[in-house]
């Protein structure tokens, strides 16, 4: 796994790998910087790997949903994401630091984590698959790290967290459409 601290870049890409239907790799010109693997059929639990560690992300709740970040196998939340109105939210780390998450109007599947003054640290733009092997969901995601801040120690983790939020939101919308279609039949 490559480190953004050792190999700073400003553009990366999440791509579905060929090993499984719900595995993604964050790649750049130097190699792989992170992975995201869904661990459950409902995709509420995922594993994130970066050069700094292995964590799990878990979506909890319906009326007041949150997403937790823990060391893999751990029982203590290292960070918690809380949704706000308009699907935006706030990611707070227990040891300090918080990042606002905003959905962008550049099309479905775009969002960014912002710093304390509202400037994007990590920006993501998802794209649906378009080839014969596509599952119809998001297959890839362009990731832009703020120039001059590519070595931010949490950049790969924020990119993974944002990708998880985008994928989970997209899957939730697909489930709603499927449920509506089933009811009409």
C-alpha cells in the first residue's frame, strides 16, 4: 500500500477491482493508496485499508443515521459521522479534528470533505459503469486532493470515507426504486 505522505499526488481514482463485486482500490500513478471492501450483503459494513491501518465503517440507524469508524476488530469509535439536513454531515474524530461533508451539485455521486474554513480537502465525483460487465452502479470515482495539501495524514482515509458515503447513498436510492417497482407489480 502506498503512502500519500511518501508519494504525494492531487488526483486519484477509486476503481472496482476484479476480485469481487464490492471491492474498490484507490489508485494513482504510484500504485494503490487504499482499498474499500464491503463485508455484508446490505453493505452497511465495510473495511478500509491504507498505509496507516485497517478500519471498519458501519452505517447505523434510520431516523438519525450515523457512520462509525473503528480499528478493525475494535469496539471503540475513533470517529463518528452525523448526517445533517440536506444529507450533508460532520465527521468528528475522537482525538480531535472534524470535517464537514457536503454533497455537490455536479451530478449524482459527488461530494467533498471541507476544512474548518470551508475549502475542499478531498473532492469525489463518482461515475457509473458503461460497459457490458457493468453492474449498473458506480464503478469508479475521481478523487481530487487540494493542491498544496496532498500529504494531509488523513487524505486516504477521508477519500475512503467519502467513497463509502457516496456508494451507500447510491445503493439506498436503488433499494427505494426497487421497492417501488415491486409494489407496482
